[in-house]
C-alpha cells in the first residue's frame, strides 16, 4: 500500500512551475493539469496518513482502518469549515495587533505545529496536518506577499536544506550497481509512468479532452519531485521500507521529474489552440489591460484630489 501510494502521487510544485514557465498556465490543458495535480496531491497525502497509521499499529484490521479513515475525514471536515475561519481570525488578529510582521510568521508556524499535533493524536501521520495547515494559510485573505516571501525564505533557507541533506544521507546510489536492484528500479519507473499515463488517458477521455490534450495531461502528471522524497522518508522512518527501497523510490522520483519538462514541452508543441480558447485568452488579456489602465487613472487622480475620491477604484 505504501509503495503504491509512493509511485502514484504527483508534485504540485513541479507541475505548477513548469506549466507557468512554459506560459501555458491559462490554457485549458494547463488549468486542468494544475487542478488535477492539486487533487492528486491532496488525496495522496490523505492516503499516506492512513497508511502510516496502519503501519504504526503493525497490522491491518477493520477497526484500525475505520478509525483512521473516520478520524481523517473528521479532521478534514472540521479544518475546512470551522478551522478555516479560526486560522483567518488568528492571522488577522496577529497582523492587526503587532507592528512587526514577524509575529505573523510565528503564528503561522504555531498553526502548522498544532494541526500536525492534532493529526498525530488522531493516529495518522503529522504530515497531513501540516499539509492542510498550508492550504488554509495560503487561502488567508490578508496574507501579504511580503509575509509569504518571508515564510518561503524560512522554509527554503532552513527547513528544506536540512530535510534534503538527511534524505541524501539515507540514500545509497551504489546499490544500483546490482543488476537486480537496477532492474527493479526501472520497473518502478515503468509502473509509475504507466499508472500516470493510463489514469490521465482515462480521466481525459471521460472529461471530453482530445487525444493530444490527454497526452499533455499524462506527461505533466508524471512528475514526482520532492513529494516522493518526503513520502519515502516517512516510510523509512516508520520502518515500512528499507534503505534500498528508499533509494529506488528517490531514483524513480528524480528520473520522472527530469523527464517531465521535455515530454510536456513536446506534447504542448503538438497541441493547437482552437478558436474558442484563442478568443477567451484574448478577452482575458484585454480585460487585464483595461483594469490596469483604470487603476492607474484612479491612482493619478488620487494624487490631486481629496482621499474621499479613492472609491473610484472600486467603481471602476
């Protein structure tokens, strides 16, 4: 169960970055690809949390399975209803009470820690609580770009290097010199890719996408990235997988991530833009220019007239 989940979860970060860099983020396939990756990631973390709970108990029975599933479902329900409002209120209160922006970052870290502890008390892995906390915090209406950049800087400069350093210490690439383990790693890559391509083709056809659109969807969903490294690290810490299997999963993640950009670029190059999509993109570009022009006009007028005239921005 753990290995199957590890082979199936795509990386939202990789998908979003590549699609944005290729300037396909507003294309129909690009939006479908990003939405699919987000859903895939959310479902994958939920499954990992439940699987980790079963691994901690050392056995699989109906009671443990039902307890894990119901506990996870209840946690998600409360988080996206009452918890969502509480997170918004806490961030707003911290932002309005303190002058510095540092307390807001501290409040965000506290929210992450509390929600991770809640999932631990439920009996599922703490990564689910941290993941849901990230979703709720990202939806906060008053989370400014500066605070977001400070938080990302903390993660990139501190947490991420420590995590990947530990992951690198646990990986032993020399095991791939063994022909049997190398063949097994190639099998993992083949199974992971086949699962993504078949799932994307079936989903694309059911969703009414064309053959070329489903090919682009399949190529984009085949990226694993850091998500698989996190999942493999969880499995290694729980004793579900050994060091050799950890190395093979990490290798699979690296290979599929490196293969995703060129294959997606190739798929996008074969994907013509239909008339409906072209007119939609032109309309969105025109509306963005009109909004920018109105905003600039209101801003210039606000420099020469009383502040009471500022509501013209909203009327515009």
